[in-house]
C-alpha cells in the first residue's frame, strides 16, 4: 500500500483567520471539538486546506490571495458542480458547507468531504517504478474516469444550463487569447503564432458533454493499491462543451520520453516514466471507450498546450506584479515559453 497524500503546515501569507473560521463552522456544523488547519502543498491556483474539527475532517477550498482573474477562481461554480454531480459521478466529493460572500475569510470558500488516497505527482513511488503492467493500468483508469465524466447525463443531473455548448471552441480560442494578452509580461513569438494558428484551424464543435478542463494525475486520488480512482478534484473550470477540448487539455500535461529534455522537466506528473502510455495510446483508449471520432487531434493538443501556457502566464503575472510571494511562481515564465515551443512543434510535425 502506498502512503496517502499528506497536508503540511500552512504556507506563509496563506494563513486563514482561525477564529472566524471556527465561528463559521460551529454555526453551520455544530461544536465538535477544536479546529486546526493544515494545507495541501500541491496546486498553483485555488488553495486547498485540511480542516480538523475534533475527530472530523473537511477540505476547504478558497481562491488564491491576490488573484487577478476572478472567473478562474469561482468557488460558486465548484459548489454548483459538485452539489449536482456527486450523486451521479461517484468520484466527485460531496459539499458540506458553503460561504459565498467572502465576509468570513476575505474570499468565498467552501468545505467538502475529504477523499483519502494517493495523488501521483512528478515522480512515481519507488515501489511502483518497475511494475509496468500496473503503471499502464493507472493510465487506463485515468482515461476511463474522464470517459465516464463525459458520459454523465448532465441535463438529468440538473446541470443543463451550466454552459453554452454552441460556439464553444471559438469562444475558448478567442477567450484564452484575450487572457494571454491581458496577462502578458514577455514577448514570446511562439505563443502569438500558435494563437493565430488555432483561430484559423478551428474544427466544428462536437456533441457536448460536462467537461472538467483540468483533468490530470495530480487532480485525481487513487486508493492505496492504485486499483481505482476514489476522487477527482479542482472543478473550478468545469462547463458544458466539446469533450475533445477536455482531452486536449489532458494531453497537454502528458509529456513522454520522446519530448525534449526541457519539456520533460515540466512538473506535469510521472507521464514519461517507463511503462506509461504515450499520448497516442491515451488518445486511442479515449476514442475507443467513448465512441468518439476526430481528424483534428493536433488542434485539440495544441489548444491544450496553449491554454496551459496561458494559465502559467496568469500565475506568473501574479508573481511578477507582487500579488503573491510564492517563490514557486517565479519560474512559470519558462513554462510559458516551453509550452509555446511544444505547440509550434506539434503544428510543424502535424502530430501529437
């Protein structure tokens, strides 16, 4: 059995008002003992804390301090998705309490149930590294969890008005291009060129689905034996749209052994480890399991790289403008460059 994902001490500058939080929790959930807080160290967007309430545990989610792009850190959106999705998609955690006003902690937040398990980050656990059959199986489980999400009857779940699927691809390309412009700090020609290519190579929107928009290894929780996925996290960008755009985002995080050494250093998880499926194999399983077809895989992959580059740029912008002191963010401009170059290479090779 592998060790569970563990919280650590709260990072400097990201502390919560414990007295205000205690008052809120006791009002909403009753007095069940002392309240203490730890922080999960992963993630670069919304902040995630473990709240101990006597012998109870909750996970608290709130926007980052100094966030510039409010729509990208919408707590209400996560609450709405999880409240409707948890009954029909068993990997979605249940919401326990919601504070939408920001009056308690200076920003909206919510509490959800804790899903215990293992999160795979940059390196595979040593005891797994040589078990290639098991490694392939965790790849399959990840793909299948995405397929299952895209198969949810979102209208029956009460999420039919959660997005505007018509024109989704066009809005995404133009929207992420605009976000890049608003947060740009450096001149990176590859990013500009990729944005232009995407605008002129848009495919027709496919049949819509509920899409996660950030589906990757460090946003899912496996059980201790890595035999199933017990939870999917980070629902802040969920909407209704073309599910192949969701696949493209997932592929953008999937480095493989044939990528450049620089790309392999990006902190996207253990996807290039021996035994891992390639991007082509991931795509093949997704298309086979979902029954979808496309001739535009390069577009979806390039879109995913571009979107991920813009997210990295937005995070770096917060650091460059002094909105956060988190030193991890200082290197994100290099990720923007690498992702732009990877996208340009995919276009030139016409391959994912």
